[in-house]
């Protein structure tokens, strides 16, 4: 089954931070980042890391190309050809009138 990446800022903040990432920026870029970090009540490095990780997670989740070997490809096609029956909660959801039509 496919595994999704769950954004988890707690995971990032509780993990030991022993790697260093260095980056160069113009004074104006740093000023914008510093201002945004202050608005969120974060240190600049914490703000930058949170934003970078969020973007990285989005990039991973938006990946549209994936490679499968022959066996995985056959299993994938079989799953597409025989989807599971809709669960009762899903059927109930489809029976409800959409909020925008109320």
C-alpha cells in the first residue's frame, strides 16, 4: 500500500539537531525572513527550517512520477482493476447533500 508523508513539526522539534545547514542570502531576503519569523514568534533558523521542511513535504506529496518493477506494476494494475467496495461511511458521505447546495 502507498505510504503518505505526514507533516509533523513535533517530529522536527524533538529530534536532536546535530547537522548544520549553511545558506547565503541577501540582506533584504534575510530581513524578510527575520520579520516573518518574529511574527510567528520563532527564531530565524527555526522559521526557515519549518518552511523548508513544509515545502519539501509538499514536493514529495506532489510527486507524480514513480517507478515500479514488473511485479509491482502488475500488482498496481490488479488493484486498479478491482478496487475495494466502498465502506459504509463513504457511502453515507455520498448520500449527503453537499454543503454548498444547502
